[in-house]
């Protein structure tokens, strides 16, 4: 069972035309923050602090969805914003519940999937491309990554050993990036898997063991470079098309990056 615990605070930082979702990392705290950071066609930025969803327009922040605990966000090609709300029933029953919501342009909020017990089956995924195809793993199947079309048709996207995959990122060309322990991989449309980079983090994520080196959010720019938030190292690393790895951004003090997105003027 996954344990969701909020960190104390979140912040948005702007550097090199890139928006970063940062969190304050208290020493010795094990938690599950989010990578909810997306951009619409007008350049507005949306992010979650695990209590509500914020919108940034020309540097001004406003709350657009209140009372939702969502770790991921998705925005489609019509600027509809999607997120979930995860809740815990308490130790007596020890069950998690969630529902999927959508915020339409004009601040129209509705529910797509009603509240149901989470982790029992795969009812939806927020790892989606602009065309609305969903990518996901099933709870008791670590040998396949699945793809679901907007009309609900499910297919196997790729077969392999995906045990331990933490984040999925659909790319513009129809490929899929995924994070597995301390590496980033790419799956092409036909299901072929290739390694993008290994040994990305140099420190354990939560100082538990040297094997716990898991990068966080992964994204790309229009030039095909891949960016990875390395929570433990407090940096964003850039993976160039030739496979070289460099530090793109270093967080100040006790802040650490979780995810990022380029604005409409980014490269």
C-alpha cells in the first residue's frame, strides 16, 4: 500500500525560462510529494500543493481547485485540466479512495470518475498524451505497460520487466519515458525499449540505503532534451540527445526540485 504524506510547503521558482515545482525537504522525513505541474496553450501554469491546485498567469497566483489531494495533473489539447483527489479512510479500515475531476475553461468543475476504492483496479491514469491516450501499469502485472485510447480501448504498449517503475511521461512523438530506480528509459511506439540514462542520482533519496536513488519528475523540451528532477541531489539534470548528462539547475538551501515545465518562450 502506498502512503501519502504531504511535505510542509511548496514553492514555484523560475529559472532559464523553466518553471520548477520545489518543496522544502526536512531532514529525515519520508513522504510522497507530487509532480503536478502542467501548462496550457496560453502559457498558464498549473500546480498542486497536495491541498489545492494553483494557476499562475503573468506571475499572479490564484487557486482554481480547492480541497483536492492530487499528485499529478494532466491538460488536454482543449485546455481541460484533469486531476484526482486521494483520501484515506483511517487506520480502522485502512482503505484509500480517489476520484477524477476535470476543470474546463471558464472554471467549470465536474467529476469524470466517481469516488471509488483506489488500488483495486485500474480505472484511470493521469499519464496521458495530448490526444488523450492513457499509459499505466496494473497492480499485479509488472511485465506490461498498457495504453488506453480515449474511447476506452486497452492494448499492451510494451512488454518487459517494469517492476519498480515510478513515473511515466508521454512524449510528443508518441514515445513514453519512464523512471525505474536510478535510470530513465524510453519506449517507442512499437514497444521497443531503450536506455536514456543511468546512475542519475548520486545520493539516496531519503538516506535509507544506497539502493534508494530514484529520480522524480521527468519532462522534455522542444529540442528533444530530457530533464529529470533529482530530489536527493537537489538538482535538475539535463539529458541531451547524445546521452550526455549535465546539471541544469541547482536548488537553494533546503529546497529540492520535483518537476518542471518550459513556458511558451522556452526552447
